[in-house]
C-alpha cells in the first residue's frame, strides 16, 4: 500500500495502525457504511443473472470497459520463462506500477478526476510488495464502487437494479482471475480462506442471492463431485463462475475434500447461504485486523473514530440506514 500512498499523496491514508485504532474501527460508522452498502448490493441482485456489457446502463458499461482494459494490460507484462521467484511473478510489480499510473485516466472515462477514487481502484488488484491478493483487495473494490456512488458516477437505479453487482462486480471478479492466473498471485492469508476459494468471498455471497429461488443440491454426497457443469451455467450466477474456477483448480480431487465448505454450500438453500456469507464478510473480513489494517481512508471513507463527543449525525444516519437494510433482509430471508 505504501506505493499507493506515495503515488496519490494525501488523498489516502492508512489509519488502522494498532490495537487501539482497530478497536475503534470495529464500532465505527465507516465499518457500518461498508456493511450497509454490501447489504444493499446483495439485495439488488436477488434472482438476477449476470449482465452482459451490451445490456448494461451507460456508466456501468464504462466501468466494465475500464476493467477489461486493466485485464488487457497484463499482456504487456507476461511472466518470463524461467524467471526466479518463490511465489508470484515479479512482473506483477511492473504491471501494478502501470496500473497505478493508468487509473487516473481510467477514472476520467467515468467523468471524475478524483485522486482518491483512482487510488481505490489501484488498491483493488493485489499488493505489489507481497505479490498477493485477498479479501481485503476485494473489499477495496467495494469501497471504490461506494465512492463512485457518492460522487454520483453511479446512481440509485444503477445500484438497485442489480447492474452494479451483476455487471461491474462480476466483471471485476473476471479481471481478478486473469491477474491471479497471469502472475500466480499468492492468496493473502491462509490458503483457501474458509475453504471457499483461495482469493474471493463476495462473489459467492452475491452469487447465492442471484440463485435465491432456484433448486439446491447439485453436489453428489457419495462421490464428492458436482452433478452440474458449472462452466455452462456461469452466465446465470457468479456462484457458478467461482465454482467452475475452484473445480478446475482442484483437478481430480473431489470437491468435498478440496473445498468442503464450498461443497456444503451447494447442498444448502441459497437464501440461507447468503445470510451466512454476509455475516462472514462482516466478521471475518471487516472484523479482522490483518485484513483491515491495509484499508485506505480519505474523504470518501472517513476514519471517524477520533470524534470524542459521541456519535456524529452521519454515524447515526448510517445506523438507521443499516437498521432499514437489516429489516429488508429479514423480509427477503437474506440478511443477518
């Protein structure tokens, strides 16, 4: 993250630096704001398939095109045969430097010159020092989308129609897969976070909501193998896309051995899965210091915990917003 702070100056800063600041973060308005936004995104994609770029609204289409340009940039920095490395390819650092220099132009295509927004987009694709990627980077992209919404680059209809999730976020995950495969990025943290996937969490959450009213149970409990072709169903849901990726990565190993929690998800009601995964995101991503210590703060996501006179008006507004979202989730059978 230091490279981002050097590139974008005072626009972004890390604020979770010790146990005291982490304790304040856990009850902060910033954390509640992220949870509320993810909840809203999750509600928006219930029973909706992935969105093609041609069918996307104009601003969503621009975002999807920007993500495709990021993926295409990998072609300029392909790993060299026989290069010395322990984990990921050192060429990732060169690609990431290109990404940092390119994000201002990419963000400008959306109609903004906001440096913080550019930094957040660059922070969404892995760490150039450690050559790794994990759920913290995925969360950085969520905050980037939140920033786009706050700056009116995305509107309520873009968000609540499901276009942001089924279009932008689905395209983001595909871009991440290209980057992960190209440079062999190391999973941040322990391998197979929660035995779902080496890298991602949110596409499983959103993917379950996309399938909310569909039949469950396409894993064979006797063989531990899938009873469906996940690749052929990938346009239906991000869950199938991710399932196909994991199934391909595990080779001939039965899925119930390689990814037991993921296999169990295929056997449970989708709404139950979504409810559990939303709670998992809040507790195991936003609630874990090794993840959030790299989070960036600025005008679009404020480190609000130094206020000593009690909850701010904004904090109270976000608490009310989350209460409304929770009530809507309970009604839909999705929220926590």
